[in-house]
C-alpha cells in the first residue's frame, strides 16, 4: 500500500500516468480533503485546484489521452 501524504504541497508535478487528474490525488490523506474535482491539466500543461489552490504542472509526454 502506498504511503499517504498530507495535503500541504502547493505545487505538484504530475505525469501522463496521473491522467485523468483530480484533486485530491489518490495518495493524499482523506480526513482533511475537499470534494474531488477533475482538472484539465492536459490542455495547457498547468491547472489550479479551485478548492485548495494547489497548482499542478504536467511534465513529460502524454500518451493516448484525448
């Protein structure tokens, strides 16, 4: 089982393997999480969560995502 992380980072780099991207991410603790929201990071390379303000930045290639 993966280690759960506190939701304290304000900028997170993600890869094509994380798509479709949503915040909070699956490895984040749930006790202080906001509702899940899907973020279109693949469109511009960056996305900002409207709930917590975390900025996600897409790094690397995206394969097979429409």
